[in-house]
């Protein structure tokens, strides 16, 4: 896939490029002062986001990891002998069919990985657009005692990047919902998915909103907030 090298500034700063892409962009970067300046600013902002979302690992984590290593069987050495081909009668046609099925499944997995990579690159481009906007503003707030929520907003783009750390997991019937608040009635900015690895969320529709808020709502979200916000942040 061909890229305008300047489109890879965000993924490069977020370490989201493949090795060939990183090498190609590195050659471009050596002669492009514009990209170098953008990366310097973007890395400063992403560092602030990472620090806001970071958490100290539990003290017992190292012991659990070492115990798992001790009881995990190591992989056997690779085979050096060539496997017989079907022509030599060493493999049954049933085994050949099984290999073909495995290849098809592997191809499907590769397609899904390709789709995931494209989705990640699209997300990185959206995140970098907000973080590098001239009017980007960062706000961080603590909630629920130890949780942290950071919002980087750009009014010119009408978007914001939201990162969270340590929010309490809710019952299956509940979800966290984000809102644009004031001067008109609140309007939804989507729900937060806390499953899997934490990652930034890009939300749109900022408009003339003056604050960002999060409430606890029924699963699927609500048309209007049904509970008091657990946090609110001012927007610039």
C-alpha cells in the first residue's frame, strides 16, 4: 500500500508502523524538517497521555509471572528432516486435506490481521490529527479515587481524544457514556469499552460544548443522561 510519507507522522510517533514502513519513513524523515518538528511535538503529547494512563503493577505480579514460566513447557526444537510429500506416500490424502483447511484458516486469520492493522492506522491518523492541531488542549482529572481520565480536545476539528485508566468495571447491565455538555441539552459522544487493552478513543461532535462529562448508563447508552456525571472537564 502506498502512503504519502507525511501521513505516517502519527503512526511513527506512536510506534505503530511495520518495520519496512519504519525504514522508508526514516529515510524520508532524515530530510524533512516539517515531519521532524511534528514528531517532536506529538511525542511530547503522547508522553503526557501515557503518564496519565500509567499504573504501577501489583507487587505480586513478578511472582505470578515467574511461577508461570517455571511450569510452561518449552517448544521442541524444529524438525530438520524433510517431511515426505503425498507423492511418496508418506502423507494420506486426508492429511493433505487437513493441511489445505489449515492454510485456508490461516489465510482468513491473515485477512483479519490486515483489517485490524488498517483500522489501527486509521485510528492513529485520527489521534495524531487531534494531538497536533494548533488549538489542541489537554485536561486531566481523577475519578473514583484512583482512576484517571485525560481529554485532548480541538475545537477547530470538533473532536477529542479520550484516554482512561483505572475506571471501575461495571455490571453487564451498565456502561460508561460520554457527553458533550452545554450550552444546549447534553448530547452523547458514545460509550466507553473497557474490555481488552486500554486504547485512546476519538470522539466527534464537539460543536459549542463547554464541558465533557461521563455518566453511568444502561448498556447500550441513553438518549439523555439518567445519572449524575462521575466527572466533568472544561473545554477550551
